[in-house]
């Protein structure tokens, strides 16, 4: 199973996937001071309620627009799952789409992941709209 973690400005959302199917989804308020141990206590209880053994999780991927939250999420992955998380936007990866922006680092991980997921699910041209809490007018 894959544990996908999306750390946004307001919430950190955890989704458990088996193949392309979402088996469970949970959210907790974003707090960069929350430790890996605190995430673990919360998440292990939720996994137990769903009848999921943490050993069934064999991959973790993280997307974040809150860089200060990343370290403790990585601690959660390493210390409680024994896994090295894949972090969107770090390292080289084949995303199956061309990201043609003047400064790729200026593209938020949330936008990149949304575009990649949309491309994987739908063929042809499309528009992705994501109104997160950082949206301003």
C-alpha cells in the first residue's frame, strides 16, 4: 500500500492507496512543530481503527508547500514505517509531462503533483483548478 501525504498550509492530508483505490483518508491541522512521534501516535490509531497493519504500507510519498513540516513527516516515515519517503520536487524523476516554466522551483509541489495526477488519469488537454487556502484575490 501507498501512503500519500499532502502537507498544505491549513491541513496535512494522509491518504492510503491500494493500487488506484483510496482505502482511507485522514486530515490533521498543519503545525510545523508537530513531531514525527506525534504524527505516529495519531496515525497508528487511525490505521488500527481501519484494520491496517503498518507493515502493509510499502511506499510513502510526500508533497508539501510547508517546508518546515517536511522534516517531521520524514521522521514519521523512517522511524515508524522503516521507509525513505519520496518527496515531490526533490531528486530526479520522470513525471511523464514537461514542466515548462521559467523557474521550475517556483512551481509549488501541490501544483506539480496535481498536474501529474490529472495527466495520469485523463488523456488529452485539460485544466486543473485547485483552490487551496493560500489563494488570494
